[in-house]
C-alpha cells in the first residue's frame, strides 16, 4: 500500500519566523545571559569577571533587603490582584445593569486603560503630595496622620491604591464582556428559579465567569510582579528604607544603580523561576475548579 505524502509549504514557517525571532532575541537570549551572569562576579565596568558558582545566590538569600522585597512583593501582588478583581467585578455587574447612558458609564470606567503605569504613578504622586495632594489633605483631615515618606504602611497603601486604580479598567473590560456573553435564556431561567439577586449571582452568574476570572488572575499577578515598576519608580522609589521595593525594582536598583551585575542577574533568575512556579500552581490547582 502506497503512502500518500503531501507537500509542505514554507509559507506558514515564514509567517511564524518573525515571532520566533522576536522571542529568541528579546526573551531567550537575555534569559540565557542572565543565567550565565548570575554565576559571575563582575566589576562595575564589566572589564573583568570571575566565576563564583552560587555565591550570588547565597548572598541574595542572606540579604535582609532582598527578603524584605520578596515579602513586600508577595503581599503587594495579592492585594493588588484581589482588590482590582473585586472592584472591577462589582463595577462590571453594575454597569451591565445600566440601561440609560450605558455607553457613558462604560467609557468613564475604561479610560484609565490608556494611562501608562509611569503616568499613573505620577498622577498618584501628585495626589498624595504633602504640598498639593488632595488625597494627602483628605487622609490627614480624617485623622490618619498620613505620611508616605516616613511610614512604610502609608507608602505601601499609596502604591497599592495606585496600582489597583490602574488595573481596574483592564479587568472591567473583560468582566463586562464575560457578563454580556452569558445567554439571555440562561439569565431568564435563573431569574425564574431564584428571586434573590445576590444568591443568583454567586450560584449561576459568577461560575459562568470562572474562565474569565482565572485568566484575569494570571494577568493581574503578572502585572503586580512586573508592570508596577513604573508606579514604584515615580512614587516612592522603594522608600522609606526599601519597604516598598518590589523584586523587579530591586533588580533594577542593584543592577543599574549599584552596578552589581552578577547579583542582579541572580535576582532576575530567581524572580523568573518564582513567576514560572506561580503560573504552574495556578494552572495545576486553581484551573481544576474552572468550568469552561
């Protein structure tokens, strides 16, 4: 019996080649360089280097500032992810129920999506400024004794609030799309079966949003780990005393400001592994409860 062989066209490979090239240049090659440099002890100018095996990793783990940054990043990412998801879900549900002026409501809630993280950080810095900040005056008027330049909790509160505000619009768009994709017949049947709107939402509507929620959870965790760099840099720069240093910002400070190329490379490798393991945990355990 003669086997039929089809001719393979090179056209699909040509279309895929630019994307593969971009991934190789901007991800695989820098990742390989970071792994290689994490085993080196280099001078500030990169003129000489010494292979030191795992010394950079040992120094990183024993560094109290790195432990402090890792702890802050952990709680910061959880707070930003869950607060932004909760607020955006609430706004999406309310906006989905609006009949008159729905486009105006949706536009007002979406516009922050166009604001870049550094711009959002600059706006937040002005709002919390002791000289002209309305939020600063409001919080102190309420008796909170707010001072983000001196109090670590106040600084963490400020950057968390700014990061949540920046991410709410992105989550809102996806949640609203998910709500509008639920068939009308399902919603009408749910209304007949359960008159309690709150119970109907948590037992019927929210489970149907599980795929969207799972996707947004991954996106928000990644956002909190990496994309909040611009917010930290334009507001606190890790102050006071490094209490608001995220791991990615500490990599920048040690590598570009401190000229510790080997140490910052080791930190970036550990950060990459942490995000990779976090993604595996999310897909391995959380996705099991998602019904598509």
